[in-house]
């Protein structure tokens, strides 16, 4: 799709300059230094730049141009793109700044640039970006200070500064890239386009990204699911805190979504999320040089007991297992290692171990069918041949079908070993915990690449009833609906409690007789979200006298706490006992749309904050994952001999809510709290509902 951008035969630099220090000079110089195709400077004030014939205008160039790099003031960019379109250019990189990140006028220029590009079928990278590098075609269409090393990592970044810093780090550590893409403002091309492009790129084995937001959340998830089944994708998403989110908006104009939504979207689409730039770089180095393990059973090989223990602890914390060795492995180690060596995992070769012992032990551990990967630790003792150990690891990695990660811990004494590993593109992690985290990333991808995404089941529902309820509420300007709208849940065949809404005490007593005792009574008011907090709930009412006393005291309490609340009546419900209370919620995320929530319900949801999230729509596997991933899941599954609760009915309800909020995007927020989950095979019952609608524009 972007062939002429990455594999251009000719490149024009619009705004090329002969003045050192100017961006137009740096871009042109990078092209001259590395690019094998035709390079055309565009500058109305120069006839020649860097020995190349310069043209005053792109329309004056006699030959076809595949790619134009635009480095001129923002106000001239829309007109320049129009000229590119008339000249037949199909790809442009707008390095210039001064667009939506600069305010209202800049945003207007950006929209105009995009509209003009679309008119001619031009694909545009940027604006406000560093440019791009493609090491396969020797294209450095950026103002980075040097060309990237060739490699198999495709990286895109919404920050140009992170691009240049990463490039400098990679140069020091001999890390190579296939493509290096600065996204900028993503006015046209975005992470979605480049995910697909890098997936189809034979020179790219692993994809990495620094993002401040995504442009189209649902499309992002669909594309990422396809890509991650083929290649690992590692991403850093900044703006996790409220302070970070504000910085995101001022930096690139991106409106950041909630961090919970990004966590859910990344997990659902198979993306490995790194919590820092360092983690991302650690992970992609492992992916670029190592095979993916078939399991999570690791062997630790060390010449220092303390580091072995630390690494074992880190494996446990990261969810990796220490492999239980085959008896033949233990016997081989016993026969060939020094008498005081530890033969079991971690394998301790002792401080005076020579490189020959490392070579032998690595071979034996790789042969063990119970070992999925090896972490090699080296502490620089006086007798340690660090450089030879590094050479042995480099040799073993060439033929191994299992990952081998290293942590040579130290400084000056291990620098030569680290250099040797770098020469073979093998990462050395300065501390064992980072090696373990990277191994966990490799192991996680083994699961990701094998999983399949089934479509959510189609739910039969009475959509007309829901539409009429929502339409009536919108027409009467009621944006908040409560218990009176339980018919919305019934329309999607979600079990609800027997209930009646009444206006006064007389009607309440009559309703109680119809429903049957015991009952619950709740205040009904669009102004009251948390009824318990204001005394608006009464439980275990067993007769008419209980109802009368509860009615009067509840009204008095509510008026005392909220004297200005609009009380529209009370709701009488059957008393459901013998279950556990959970909550199902939803709010519309800016980037991804409906974000579902599940957790323990009632008054405890805010106290415990033990909740999980998924982006709708969800299938049954995702619904069950939401339920099982909360910390208090054992309470629902049955703990210490207790009978389990009907988790399947909760999964059914999550799927139905997922369908409801996708069918009716007018629903801004929704809470079922509580949903009472009954013992296994007895179902669940929605006891309360609060729903907020979008305000019509």
C-alpha cells in the first residue's frame, strides 16, 4: 500500500537548504549520504544544492517523483500538497510543525492539508514529524543525525525525540532496524496503517511502537489481532496518569483515552504492553534475536548463587516456572560439574567456573525436554572468562531452537563480553530481573500467537422496546434512567428482579402483596446515584407494618440528606437472598467505544476497586476472562468447601450487555449494581440499574 513511500525510486525535498543547521539541509544530506535513487532539491532561490540540480517548484521537475519530503512553513503546506498532486506525487512526508499541536489555526491548516491530499489520492506521513528511515532501501528521509543499522525491528513513534534517542541508543548497542517511522500528528497515516505495512514487510520480524493515543480504536483492535498472530507487537503507551494525559494533549493534540481501555484493548488484541521505554527496548531485543519458547519452564545457569536466587524470585514474580530437570540431565551434570555445584534449578557452576563448563551445561540444558529457555548469568570473578563465555553463548544461539538470554552483571569487567554479544545481536541485560521480564515477554507471545478470536454470539433482543424507552427519555430531556428502565435489560433477556414502581405508601403496600414478602424498598430519583449513602434502601421487609415504618423513615432520611432531590416514587422489589453481589458496568471510552467493567458489587466496588475491563464487543472467552481475572474470583468459584456460584450466567449477562451497548451507542454509561449471582445453575438477577444517555447535539 505504501510502496512508493518506503521503496521510492525518486525523492524530492521541498524546502531543501544549503544552510547547515536547517532541517531542509539535514534531510537532503541524509538522502545524499545513503539513498541510491534520484534526489531532487526544491528551492526557488537555489539552482544547485549539494551538487544536485535544484528546481524552484515541484511542478518544474521533468521526471516523476515517488516521494516528496516537505520542510517549509506550515502556512504553505496545503498549497504545496496541491502542487504535489498535480505533479503526480503519491506519497508525502510533512516534517513541518505548526499544525494542530500549535492551536486552532494550525488545526485548520492540518485539515486543509489532509483534504487536499485525499483529493489526489496522496498518502501523508505527519505533519510535525521526524520523517522515516527504511534500511532495506537505504532511505533516510528524516532529519535524524545518522542512518539506522540494518536489522529486523520495525519501530514507529509518536515522538520524534524518542525516535532520535532510540536511534542513538541503538547505535551504541548495535541494534538494527528495518524501518523507523516518526508518526507526528497522524493527520492521515496512523499506527493502523503502519501496523499493516510492517506486518507485510518481510524484513521486519518484530514491531515496536511508542504511542500517545490511537486514532481509531475499534479498527486498531481488529488490525492488531491479525498482526499479532503473525508477528510480536510491543508498545509503550504514555499518558497513563492525569498529568501525563494533559501533557499528551499539549504535545501532539491527541485526545488520550483511559488507561484501563488501553490495557484492555492491548490485551484483547495480543499486544505486549511495556511499562517504560526501557522495557520496550529490552523486549524487542529479545524478540529480534531469539526464538519464542514453547512454554514457560526456564533453566537458570549461573556462577554466583546469589544471582541465581534473585533470578528464581524474578521468574516467580513474572509468572515463569523453574523447569524440573529430566533425570538424565541431572545425571550428566553430576558426572561433569564440580562436586559442590548445585545440580538442580538454578544450576550453580561456582565462582571459578571456566567457559568450558558453561558450554557443557548449556548443551545439556538445551537437550532437556522440560526446559523451554535458558537465562545465563555471569558475575565477573577473578577466574571468570567473560569474553569466552560470551563467545560460547553467541555460538549456541546460532543453532538453538530455544531462547537464551544473558545477564552479565557488572561494569568494566563485563564490557568485552557485552560487546561480543552485541556483535551477534544478542542482548545482555545488566540485571537479572530485566532478563527475566524479557523472557516472560517471549513466553507471553507463545500464547498470543496460538490464540484465536471468535466472534461474539448474536443475541436475540427486543430492540424496538429499548429504542422506544431511549427515544422517550431523550424527548423528555431525561438523560439519567434508573430502576424504572429495567425493561431495557428484560429486552435483552437479562433476568431482573420482580419489581414495581409506586407513588405512595398505599400503592407500595399493594405492590408488596402482589410481589410477595420479603421485599426490598428503594428510593427512585434521577438525582440520587448512591441510594444507600442517603438512606434510600430498606431490606428484609416481611409485612405491611414493616413497609409502613420503612417508608416513612426512608423518606425522612432522604430529605434530610438531599432536600432538593426530585423524588419520583419508590421501588418495591422481591428480596433475593443466598447469592453474591457483583457489578457490571460500561462507559464510552473516547478511543475505543464501550468499555465494560466487572467486579464485586454492592457497596464494596468502590472500597475494593477489584474490577476488570474489556472493550466491547466480547465473546464468551473474554467474558470468562473478565470474571476470573478479579482478585476475589475465588469467592465466586467456591472457596474452602463453599459451593460455586453461577459464573456462566454472569458471562451470559456480560455478553448481552456488550451487545446492548453496541446496538445503542446513545448509552453513555451503565451500571447494574448489584447483579446477584445465585449458586451454580441457578442463574443471576439484576437488582438495580443506572443508565446515562448522551446529550443530543
